[in-house]
C-alpha cells in the first residue's frame, strides 16, 4: 500500500521547476505518493512551527524555530550567490542606504523569512510592516511604505515599475562573509524515521537533478507559476535559485547556513543557538 507524503512548497517558478519530475510522475517513487501543497513561504514557515507538514520548503530563518522537530534535506537549497532580497524605493538611492533606513518604514514579506532576518542583520531595528510578498511593490508605489524588501520574481521586475534599488542583501552578505546567502531549504520532520527520510531525500534530489537535465520541459512546467514575467526572465529566475547549490549544499553551503544562524543568535535575533543537521 502506498503511503502519502505531503510535500509543501511555494507556488513559484523555481519551486515548480524543482518539483517538476515529482509533480508530473517522471520518477519511480516506490511506495510513496507525494501530494503537493502550495502556499506562500511565510504560511509554510508558520505551519512548520506547528509541526503540521511532513516535508516542506522553509526559510532558513524559520529553521531556527523548528530545528528540534525537522532536519534540513541536503538538496533543495535556494542560495543567493552574490544576490538576494532587494531593498527598493520610489526614492533614488541615498548615499548610505543603511543610515537612511533608520528613518523609513520597510515592507517585509514575513517575519520568519530569511529576507527579514538579513534586513535585521543589515540594519538592526529599522521599522517594518508585514505585507504579502506579491503586494510589496504596489505598497511602495502607493506610498503606504517608503521601502520594500522584494523576494521571488520581484527581484527582477522592480525597475519596470520605476523603483530604485537601494541595496541587494545577498550581495551585502557575500561581501561581508564571503559566503552565499542561504534563503530557503527543504525540511523533513524527524519523526518520519530514518528509512522513510532517506527515501524522501533520494526522491527530492532526483527530482531536482531531473529538472536540470530536462530543462526545456521543466521550464515549460515552471512558467505556469511565473506571475507574468515571461519565458526569458523565468529561465533567469530559475537559474538563480535552482542550480548546483540546490542539488547539494556542499561544505560551503552548509557553512553558510550555520554562519547565518550563528550570527542571528549572536545578534539576539533568534532565541537559541541552532545545531544544523543535514540529512540525505
């Protein structure tokens, strides 16, 4: 008898690309049937805190609150390798954006997102307001907030609306640490047991590899979730966040995750020191 495993992820083109092979039945998963659940990343973060999800995409920031119940799968990382969440405004970039942020309100996509954590490390204590990630550009344009912190496709489209880049937090992080910014990963609930976790890890890795090896059909599947950015930008966006880092964090990627959470703890932005465990 097949066992159903709920696999939760964001309705975005990069996650759709990552899970294309599983969603379209391209892989033999044996006795496991994967049921895909789609929701925005902040909702998934909150559901993981309640232990509702067996396997889910999570923000690395959120992992600080669930690590005793979940391990990170070795595949599935979304890494900002010299790029990442972007601070944008209708106002031109000031000489020192970090200083300017002290006097402006920033729209953020959720307080468990890694984007929010990176912002707090970049400029501690700046005033923020939570806005759904796909409404942040409009909030800035309408003057509801002064600055917006953009994730997902907004990182590529803000200039189309006449917005100005103040800072790229992924670029800042790499300049500061020499490491990529680990934004998200796939987490598996520990109580599933080592045998089942091992198969889930194999299946998810195989799905990522399949997509990278069959890029054209995987992109055709992914563009259903691209929020109108067009094929060329979909390809670019997927390439930013589904790549060699996604197949496996590797030593440098693992270091990046631990470094981010260590710095968060040292800055009192998370409640306890996290010992990150990778499985698979």
